[in-house]
C-alpha cells in the first residue's frame, strides 16, 4: 500500500500533538493512556498508530504484555488482566470511538466517572478524541506503519 499523501500541515500536526500531550499529562497514568490509544487504534484499524503505541507501551514495561495480548478481548480477559478502572476507561474509549447510537450512553460515562475525578475524566475524553483524530488522519491518507514521512 502506498500513502495517498504524506503532506500534513505543520500547524495541524503541532496542535494535535499538544492536545494529546496535555491529555496524557492530565490523565496522569501513562500505561492507561497507551491502552486507550491502542484500543481506539484497533477499532479504527490504524496500523500506523498501533505500531507506534504498541512500541511505546512495551518501552520500559509501561503496560503488561498480558494486557497487550488480550486488549482486543478486554471484556472477556478477566479482572486479573484489567481492573475495574481500566475496564471503565476501555468501555468509554469504545463508546466515544464508535458512537453507535450517536452518543455516549449515560451508564458508560457514569461508570468511568466512578473511577476518575472530573479533571482526569475530561483528560481521558480528550485523549480518546485526540487518538481518534490521529487515526482518521493516518488511515485516511494510508500512512503505513513505521513511516517517517507524514
């Protein structure tokens, strides 16, 4: 597969990077941030982002290998793999990413709100939104994994 275009305005790239960085910092949990970004990228079939975020998750053991191995089946993986807080974040990630009913169900949002204070929850939603934007930019332009030109 060949990239459709590798052109991306530097201002857009900088703005999206800043949003993602602020959201990760505000969430305050680097491992959870990677899980969320990987799960959204799985749902969006973004090979570029999967390649990048799986490497970041493995770097310095930020995320356990069992979690990476079973992330696509997190609901079935068991509490010894994903705790309630991680499950709430992953459920919210799926709801925000897919928007099947046109909105995030109240019960999904409330479950997440039970595990995150208002500020961290806002940063979690911002992080999910940022990775979805990146996924769409990379998939839409067919940027291959590992590409340095984008």
